[in-house]
C-alpha cells in the first residue's frame, strides 16, 4: 500500500516542525477529547451500583494501568506513524490475518459505541432542557451528525474545534467539583464495599469505556506535525488532565450524592445542581454536548482512516479506500461508517438495542483490540526496556479486564470470525494481495520500512506497512 509509505515519509519530513500537521496543543485536544468522553456522565452511577464507593478503586486502578497502555501506543506510533494504527502494529508483529481481526474489532465497534455515546449526551441535554424522549433523540442525532460533518471537512479543522471544546469542558467539570465539595459527607463512603471487593473487577470492565481511546489516536499519528516529539508530550498532558478530572468528579459524586448515586441516570447534572441550583441546567447541556461530541469525533476520525487502510489491504471492499491519503478525507470509509452508525442508532431508538448492550459491546471490542495492540508491542518494542516491561504488564491487565466482560465477549468473537472469514475473502478477490499469511520478520527498534513485507506482484515502492 503506497499510502503507508507516504505517511512515513511525510511524517519524517514534518518532524522538523515545518509541516502543516497537528501541533502539540491540538494533538492534546484530540487525546483529551477521546479519553475524557461521555462515560463520565453516566458511569459513576453504574459503577457505584456495581461496587459501591469501592468503585473508586476501579477508576484509580484503570488510570494507573492506562499509563503503560498510553505510552506503549505512543512509542509504537512515534517510531512509525501510520493510519492503520493498531491493525498496522499487529500486521507487523503477527501477520495479515491477525491484523484483519484487530482492524475489524476497532472499525466495527464504532457503530456500537457512537450511538451509545450520543444517547448519553442526548439524555443529559433533554434533562437540562426539561424535554422528554423526543428531545433526547433529536439531541443525540444532532451530536452524531455533527461528528461526521466535522470529519468530512478534514482533521485539521476538526482538531481546532475539539481543542476549544476541551478547554471549555475541563473548566465546567472543575467548576462542578468545586461547587459541590462543601456538600460532601464522609459517611457517604460507608459501607465502602457493600458487594465485596470482587465487584471492583466487574466495575472496571464497564469503566474501560471511559479509558478507551489511546488506540484511536494511533490511527491519526501520521497527521501529527512532529510525531517523534509530540506523541509523548501529548500523552503526558492527557494523563494528567484526564486523571485529575476523573478522580475529582467520581470522588465528588460519591461524597456528595452518596446512596442516591447508584439510582440516578444523570449524576453530573445532580452534582452541578447541588452547587448551582437551577443555574446548572445550561451548563449541564453544554458539558454533555462537548463530552459526547469529542470522543465520537476522534473515534470516527481514527476508524475512517483505518477503514481506508483495511480496504487498501484487501480485507474490506475496495470502495472504502477512496480518499485515504495523508491530509485527505477518507470519504469512502467515512460514508460506510456513517451508514452503519445511523442504522445502529435507529435500532436503539426503535428499542431493538439498549444503551447497556451497546456500551458493553463497545467496551469489549475496545478492550480486545487494546490487548491485541499491546501484544504486538511486546514483539515490536525493544526488549528489556521500560516501555517493553510496561507493555507486558498492561497486556496482562487488559486480558483480565476482558474476561470480566461476560456476555459482551460474544461481539468481539463474532467480529473476529467475520474478519477471518468474510474479511479474508475480500483479499482473495483483490489483485496483488497474497492469500497466504506472511511470516513476520524480526523487527529492530528503529522499524525501518525496508523490513515490511511486499505483496506479490508489486514493486518494492508499493510495500505494505
């Protein structure tokens, strides 16, 4: 695939800072907007119902273990930026068939996760405006359409919008915590673990929905102006911002709302109302819109580029490869993703799928694809370094979290089977795409393009990543 080589060369050329790619602050805005998503609007209540105040441990543990996950993907993306993201890493580590599975898990998780995210935001906006179900549905549809429209105009314009929204969002959440803090009660932390500490594992599985996103940004690494420098810096900044906001908001929710927390559908709204009264409604609507738009915007951006790459690799229809070059809009993949997402949203509106099913399915897919990418990192990163040891620990944690997914494991298993069966059949029909699995070669730390496998019948210049 020529585009993979072009991404590498373009990124290298831009590493001096003279390119027109994403700078540090816009990159951080994308990161924060991806990780700090709509889950914080509803999951503090769901996690508290699952594990009581001990759910705080699940939030804290996931945050700690997200550090090696985040830096592992940043390091792999820094060494070789590519729009294929995790699918690209897995292909280099384990071959084309495994790459197809990882790619399907991420790409087709969006039609589950995006509608659930939009519905969460729509419910909050309806609550703030005093509207009913119709208001919630219209607000959710507007959020989805805005995210796809934002990506249709290009990633650079989208990143400017997201940076401004993230600054506003962090300010609103900090305000919610500060105003609610005087109403905190120590007795609301008792009993601390009413369902036992084993329930913390179940809560962590659900909460991964709030920590997914590091893998999404890996698909955008080729758009960075200086990926070698800014990926690490953006990762540090994002961990600090997200960690502070999550722990602050969740601790305030438990301390202020107490036994009411598990039963509320809008915990952040109630937190704001505690400090601001009726003035909280417009702020709640704004916070909900920003929190839901941000992650949908970035996940759609990453997935649309991944879909284009998968189509060029022959595991999705070739029509989806249209417009996938660096700095371009992947129109084919974006259009397909929009159709699938809107169909899933329509099913949710019609009552054929509920929000918990969609969140569970998306979380299971994100956890599985993250574990896949980390397993690739064990082979691709230089052995016996801090990053290498970190990725081993993170991969083990992700497997444990995945096992707590329960019934939701069915979704990634079905997608994996589709990737091996239906996905590989596209490859057999594609010209110049080999059917047998390519055996991965040992990869040195620098990851030069010369070690990449070359499809049969193509000159070296068209090497696949």
